[in-house]
């Protein structure tokens, strides 16, 4: 399968714990996005990488959130000291270089904070 | 910040019915409009990317129209089938938006009953 992959697919954690999610974009896609979707809402933009550079962060991304994309390939999203409000679906998308309109999404990681 | 509205929020139809949904967005500074279909436990799947006023696109039984002057898009499904059951998301992209981040509506949840 050459699509966007995300791991884990589901994560249950206790409040206060740290969690890390991984996204593997489509090979050679230089643009990578993270979105978050909560119940009843559409996905909301969190952050954007072009190659290894994080070029934009939403104000939704509090200091407890950090994202990296070392070497411009896979990306990780870490949430420290999780809160119940962090429970959501975390989606990753990638798109190729150039003036492309398409964003290809992974299946998401469902986080539940108890 | 784009204000994107989708209606209805949910829709139940019988197999064979035709249906349509609406996506409303600010008409100023428009760049592109994306439609996605998101089935449970799967990745959001791109249906259409539309850029020009008056655009009409079709994929099988699904079609979409775009009016950028008044800021709306319609998605039509002809002869709905149970496998069409999904959440349909629209996401406009504004001109000058950094790197193509999408602003999603809350989605229309379609359930097609056999």
C-alpha cells in the first residue's frame, strides 16, 4: 500500500501521560499536514511541514503539542501531559511538490484520554 | 479564518433516492474547493477539487457544481447506494493561504438504507 499510513490507529491513555503518533506520508511528497477532528466537527488544521521545516502552526497547537519531521520523511506528533480535551481523531495528510491541489489523508489515530 | 457551513448535518435516504448537499463558504479570496468522502475506519477520500466558477465535475453517480461568486458548492448523488453511506466534507482553500491548508466544514453524514 503506497498511501499515507498512521500509527497507532487507536490510543487510550490516562490523563497526564505523554503520547506520540507517527505519520508516514506518500513517498516523495514533500508537504505534510496534521489535522485534528473532534466529534461533530470537521478536521481542523494543526501544523504544516515542507520537507523538514515546520512552516506553520495553528494557535490550536498549545505548548503541550510538538511535531517533528526529521529528514523530511515521516513525522511525529507528541502530546505531553494529555488532557481529556485532547481526545480526538488526529489525521495526517501529504501532498506532492509543485502547484498541486490534492491532499492525501491517512486513516487517522483515534486518541482517547481517560 | 474561513467560515464554512455544510447542510444538512445529517441525511437518511432510501436506496435508489437521489440526494444533494450544500457547502457555503466566503466568496472573497477563493482559490479552490475540495470535496472528500470519509467512511468510518477509513481515510478521507478525495472526490473533487474545483477551482473555476461554474465548474461541474462528475465521478460515477456523484457530481458537484461550484459557484465562487456567491460562495457555494453542491454535491449530488444519483441513485444512492448503501455503500455511499459516509461523511461528506467540503474544504475551501483561500488564496494566499499558506501552503494549501484546508478549512473543513463540519460535514454531512449520509446514511443510505437498503
